[in-house]
C-alpha cells in the first residue's frame, strides 16, 4: 500500500499518523510497519524498525486509507 504521496510502505519503514476523537485533541503517532498488503498497513507504535519491542504501549493499528499515514524512508526527513 502507498501513502497519499504515492510512496510504498514496506516492512520496517517508519510512518506517522494522526488520531483524534471527540474526547481528546488530535495526536501524532510514530510507528513502524510490521505488515503490508494491497489495502492496508499494520503498524506497531513501540517497535523498532527490526520488530524489537520497547516501552509499555504495544498498540497495533491497521491503517486502511492512504491519506491516514505518511511513510518516512531514509535519514534526515524529520
């Protein structure tokens, strides 16, 4: 699956996505891609690019729409 810019997500890529609901302010999340399909990307917030778990929040999230995330490849983008 590709993000809104057309960059294809691959396992180990760093991605950023936003969450918002009626009770909380929008929040930016950093995550690592664990699985990629044609219509979805599975990310884990607390994993390193190599799947190593860090921290206490092991949330897994499925991103289904290209406009929901931005893929970051390489160094020095952020």
